[in-house]
């Protein structure tokens, strides 16, 4: 992987930072956040501005360019990758390390007095704007909204915004009609005395209307906004997507339903002026519900006295707890996924000795086998197919220039998943097709012990996922090892493979308590830079547990693995497992030997 | 325990809330925080305003009185106790339960429109003021500073503020002179470009000057403030405490030292006007370092542009990492403490069958035996000596009306500690002097497993204590049990038994990472309301660990128990312990049988 050469781009950006065509007064620094106007984690090519300017294409990272410096902050998953993709003009800021300054502190340390720091208010979240603005102001600087995006200004061949066909999902996939969901939302609004709700997260809008798109690779979402009042529904979306009869029928655009279920549609771009109109007509006590991670632009449209910002919207919370239909769909998706991966591993066992399998061809084969399963839509994220040292790059994606051939001498890590109409999968398996070293087996077994500790954990109702994170690390810590990423994330149902508001990570404290019906991943790992990477990931469903006692009638929860892909026994040092761990393994059927799996496909 | 009758007091307080003598305009609610002007956890009798108004005398709780309602918020340790100490005029707000509103939400739900909520700005922390004020303002109310404390106004026999003699500590106890500490503080100030530091926490001031007092029972501190500049030291303290030659000598008040080490003394009350004077002379870029938990009154003296508030002051951070002398002192204190408690338990084994030992007499005997040890100063907190159902009251304190006789039929819990000149102790042991039931043994053993899991945990340098909290609960959770308090707190060295900035609790996220030299408690528990309580507590020292590997050269830490008091084997269901747990027990010598301990005293 050779770094992107950014000398000329940085020169042009710095010129733009002084150009009166874009800004009234020159700015001394420009922030390029990772996300789009919806604070999406995965973004469309037209929104890959941070990648354009610095070369780093991981899913998380913020670039800041000053007159003299250029720096990019990312987390432990991406340290290696970012250092390989960025040239010497860039300083890699390793988040989570003690010596790494925050963006605010760094800016304050390098900026001349009374500096102006610019950012596009559409792609910075309102809460981030607030924190950044406060820190800069207290140090005598200011944060200014630059309406014309300066990256777009220098990005001559920027792709256009996608507008893919919409997919409608019926009750057999969703369990609830969009009308049911609107009614539930309105009852939450009434409960909290809220007049309007502004939906800006793409997966929340897709979930609410039981629609899917493919505007963003891997995430079946479409660019839209929605504003819901007690008797109004406004959907802001490119008009040409609403021409298909199935979509018009699904949204009941032509058959006038009950007035309060009538959807008024308007162009995507008109959300700003429409929200202004809504806000202009607000009564003195009316409140507008909005996520605090909404773009600064939209947040500022809502007068402060009328804002009711929340870390997680009612849609985010409702979407996280899967209903019976969604759970059944997720189960089916995971059965299909396991079949495809068992076929893959059987194929690999045969092919690898021939020396013809590469990281890319293995990932392609996995996609091919998944695509043969019923209701396959696409992958849920770029496959991390990595062998030997590439496995230590936590969010590695094989490229022609980094592509390695699989052999019987190196550890292979495959983190992959698919979107099926009935559910989303995400699974990581680490295996060896020859004889793993004692050290590889030892570290694999510590990771497995952590994986089992989370998966088998019993905990009281109301427990937040971050309290389970250390269980995943205990065995590694005891041997002086660790991994620099969280242990789990929420998983959508035929939606984003990463979703809030729950997760399992030492890094967050604001996660919502785990509830029966939530679905998260359990994926501890260990990474030996330059050598190998290990990760064992299942998607698990939160289910009620029935331990011996029931303290204060609180009830208990545990996890049930949805992932059914076998874990390679060859990688285990079974002597390090306790009897209990072995029995958990067997009881959740994750330890069956790959070669025992017969080739078969669910249709 | 009969509740305090508060009808008349509430009538008087509500009258004061409308009395123009104290406030320009009537207020609709009055907040009575728990702390004093130094945000102390334990407070002097003159500062026990919340207890005065509602009867509840636990260490944590906030009362709010409106025209119609009276409510008091406290945490899980105190639910039972508070419900017994408060009469029907009060609503107990159980913090940490999902259904309990925050103080802000509750106020907003009960107040008439445009209400004024009053509070004494000296006893509310600046950060609390800020949060409360923001929440009230956003709902159309306001938070107002009431300079005359309204509780003091109706408290006719309020005790006066204590001014006890000061104790000077030499190098053999402290390891560092106060001049060393001032120099270290100033170098931290220079590093962060800070001109002035305001010390308001009593334990920080005592630590800085190597002085102790006895103004607050159990906490060897004295009422004072300090302001330290790069060449100035101001100590605000009652003048008559500075008359003793030993104190004058210690502080070098009469022998003019180097100018920058000269301490200027001033009366305690003059801190406000002196800080005003300091702030008036500040240069445009000068910053004043202050804890964000400082009283609202003092914080507001510092102009906003000059404030540098921090969650933990440099003194708090320096004090937490004990030096070699302090660690040695803590070891000695714990040896002496263990001797006293072994004597106690031997005495109890003999006396209890006679039916003459009560909760109070056992606590008194513990104090008597401790007082025979060298350099004993006093207890470090009120002994929790509780038998049977009283054990389930987490912070129980035996009173004549609740005092139960120990028997061979009930579980006995003793949580107690002492202040010695060389260190502070805090230990809890739970035991049975007859035959414990299978259920008592089972739950005791789960608690023990949690205690061992924390004590034996190995974790990377930089880990925050809250990440270890779940280890203490795992065995309980697996059986559907839990406890409603944190697992550990920082412990001072001949200072407060509770100190920041580290701890082990699911409730905090703002704790500082654990470092070698820090000292915390490890005290999981289990409480069966109306039946018994179990807690096993050691004080443990954070020490470097040497596991097999050293990931990224980060280094690892673990704990070394300082507490040497045996844990009763009779209470254990050893069949529930793993081999590893048994070996940890034996290796830290906590499982030796009480009766094996020979009576002896360290002098």
C-alpha cells in the first residue's frame, strides 16, 4: 500500500482557506470530519472528503489542516492502515493513547492567536460543534461555519450523490407496518410532550418507512430526511425514487389514507427550508425532538428554546429491540451465512495447499457462496480477508498491492458479513490451514476465553454493555496482552452492521442498557503487529436468563449466539480452557470441526 | 430507629423561603446539599443541615423542599436507612433505579411556572450549580443563590464550627516536606501555564502542609483554604490554631525562609476577599487552577476568562500516588489493625456464647483494641457493627434503639477502620459464630469470588478502576444476585478513608487510571433485606505485575492486599471455589482460620 501524495492537494486547500470566494475572512485551520450530513459511519463516494484529502480510507477519522500542519485522528483499529495510507505531510494522531492530544488541545497548541477554525456545518454533528467551539473560544480562537465545502471546491472529479431504487419490505420481513411505527413514535412524542420529530440518521428513516436503498455501499439505506408531527409526515427524498408503483403503493402516496398517515414528499434538499417553516410556526411551548448528533446546520435551524436534543432518538431505541419477525429473520440469515462459510472453508482446505488462494480470491469466493443463498442482497461491509501480518491491521481490506497468498504456514483471519432481505450478518473466524504455532494457539485461546466469557455472561436487567467489556479481556490481561478496540457493536436487521444505542466497549459510558431482543457482536481479538491477527466474532441476541435467584425481581439477561459458523478447534490450546468453557463451547455448537460440515444450502 | 418528626421544621423552612429577611423574592424550592463549603463527604456537626431538616444522617444525600413537597435523594447503600430515619413528610428518591427522577426532572415536574429554586452557593459545587441551573433555565425556572443559609436560620441550637489543635507530621510519616510538595505543585503549574492554584478540599490542604486536625470526626482534617502562586503561599485558617510553637516551627512562620516558601496566614473567612484581590490583579492571560467541585461562591469570584477548572486538582492526583514512606506507613497501620481485629475475633468467639456481646459493645471493643496500638489516633469512620437483618442496611451504624445482641444463629458484619499516625485502615469481615446456613455460605462465597477476582486481576497500565467493577459481580450475577454499591474507593494515608481520583465502580467514568502506588478498597457484598448482609473488604495497593507478555510495552498492574485480617473459612462453600481462587486465597494469606491467630500486639 503506497501512501497518497497530498502535497498539491494541501496547497490547494490552504489556498481555498484564504479564498474570498468561499469565506469572508481567511481561516487558519479547516476540519474535515469523517461523516456525511447524516453522520453516517459508512459514506457514499461523494462524501469521502477525508479520504480525498489525506488518503486514509478507514471508517473513522478526522483530518485537520492548518497553514503549516496536517493531522489526522483515528482509533486503534486503524493505526497501521492510516500510517501506510498517508504521506509525510500528515501526522497520525493515535486516539486512545495517553500522549495523543485531543483535536482541541492540538489546535490550541499550534494555532496563532485569535485564529479562525472552519468546518462545514452540514457534516459536523451539533454536539461536536458545541464542544469544539467551546474549547476554541476559551483559548481565544473561534469556530466558524464555512457553508461552501472547501474539499468539494478543490475536488474536480467528485462523484455525484447516488439515488438508487428503493426496496419495499412487507410485514413478513418487518413485523410492523410503517404506520405501526409512526403510531408508536407519536405515542412516545405525546408522552414527552414533543410536537415534532426530525429524523436525520439514514438507517432510522429506512427502518421507519420499511424501505431500503443502496446509496451507500454495504448499508441498505437511501439519502433522505423525515419530519414527523402529530398529524403530519414529511419525507424528503429525491422525487424520481418515488415513481415506481410498488413504492407509491407501499407509502400509500396515491390512495389517500387517514389524514394523519398521509406522507407529504419533498425534495431531499428542501429539508432546511421546510424545517425553518415548521419552526416558524411553533407555539411557545412546542418542542422539536432531534438527535444531538444531527448536523450543526439543521440543529441551528431549531430555535434553542424549542430544541429537545437526545443522544438516542426514539427510533434508534425502538429499532434496537428486534421484534419476533426480525429475530426470526436474523436467525434465518445466520443459518444461510453459516452454510456459505462452511462451503468456503471446505473449499479453502482443498485449494490452499495448491497455492492459488489469495486474500482477494478468498473474499470473492465468500461473496460468491453467500450470493447463492436466498434473499442475498450484498455484503454488509468490506470483507477483511487477511493472512499473516495483514491480519494485524485490524480493519484491513485486501487491495491488489497488498494481496497475499494464503498458505499452510500463516494464520488467516476473515471478518465478513452479508445483507439478506431477512437479516444482517457479521462474523469473524481465524484459522490455520497447516499447523499453528504454540504462541498462535495460546493467544487464540485467550481470545476464545474472552469471547466465551461475554457470550456466556449472565447479568441483571438494566446492565449497560460497557460493563461487560472487561470480561472479554480478562484472559488476555492476565498474560499481559490486550486489544485496542471495543468488544461489540449493535447490529441492524437488514440495516447497518453497526448501530446504536448499545454495544460492548470500554470507550463509551453513554450506551443504553441491554434489553432482551437487542442484537450485538462479541468480538475480542489479539494483534501481533507484523505477524498475525486473531479475532473471534459472533453476533449474539440478548435473551432473558433464568439463574437460580432473582435479586429484587430485576430479572437477568444473557446472550444467545445467532452465528453458527464453527470455530477451528485446531487453533485452540484446549489445556487452557476450563471445563465450563469447554461445555459452553459445545453447548452453543461453535466448536464443531469444519470438515464435519456437509455442503448444503438453505433455500 | 424512629423517624425524625419534621412537620414543624418544614413549616419554618417554608416560611423562611418566603421571608424577605433572607431573600428578596420568595423561592418555590430550596435545595439542601449534603456537603460543607469544601464539598467534604464527612462533615462537622455544624454542617449537618440535610440531617437536621430530614433526619437522614447517611454520608450522601440531597434534600429538596418545595411549597408542597419534600424529597431526598440517596444511593443504594442508604435506601433502608433513609426510609427508617425520615417521616412521612419526605419522599425517598432511590438513585440508580430506572423509575427515580433526577433532582432536575423532579423539580421541573412539580414546580409551578417560572419558579425560583434557591440554594446556598457555598455548599453547592460549581459543577452541580451549572448543571442544575441549566436544566431549570431550559424549563423556564431559575436557580438563585441564597446567601443566608435558610437551614441555619431555623436551626436554633446549631453547633459552632470546630477549631481543633493542629498535628504536625514530619518526614518519617510523609516522605516529602511541605516545601517539596509546594515545589512539585508549582512545577505542574508552570507546565500548564497556571499562575494561581486555589485549594479548597480539606484533605488536599492537610496533605499539602503535612498537617492534620480533628475538625471533622473520623477525617483528620481542619477547616482551611489555601491559595498558592508561583512565589506566594496563603493559608486561610483560624489564627488561634497557629499559636503553638510546634506548628509555627513546622510552617516556618517565624524563621523567614526563602521568600517563595514564606506562608502568609489569614483568617479562614477571608478567603473570599483575598481571592477577589488576587483575581483583580490578574494579567490578561493568567489562569487560576481550581477544582470544578469547588463551591459555586468561590468559583464565581474567579472571572470566567481566568478560570481553569479541573475534575481533579494536581494535589488530588499527587496525593493519590503514595510514596515509599507512605506505603510503608500503610503497611504498618494494617499490621496493627489486623492484630487488633484478631484479638477482637478471639474475644468474640469466647464472649458471644454468653449472650453479652451487642453490636455496640463489639464496636466499642474493636475501638478499645485498636486504641492500644501504636500511634492510634481514632476511627476512620463510624463502625458498621451489624448482626442479622441489620447487616442488610449497607451503611448501618448501631444505635441504642437498634442495637442487637450477637448470637450463634446470625451472620455478623463488621466494617471498621482506624486512623493511625502512619496510615488509615478500612476492613470488612463477615462471620458466623455458630453454623451458617447453606444459603449464607453460598452467597458469602460468591462475594468472596468477586473479591478475589478484583484482588487478583492483572490489567494494563492506564486502566481505569471502573473497568474492574464487573469482575467483582460476575459470580453473583451468574446466580441472579447483585449489590447496589460500588466495589472500591481510594483510601488516604492518615487522611480521609474515601478519596479520589480513583475507585472501582460501575457508577463513574471520570476516574483517573490506576497507577502503581495508589491504594483502593476491594469490597463487594450481598444484602438480603430483613435477613443478613455480607461484605468482604480489603485495602489493596496497586503494584506492577509481571505477566508472561508485555503488549506494546505498556506494562501491567495488579493489587497487593494491605489488609491482613483473616477471612472466616467457616463461611465459605469451598466447593464453589476454583483451584485458582483457593491458591490466591492462600497466597495472600487471607484464608487462615481466626482461631490460629495468636494474640500479640505490635509496638
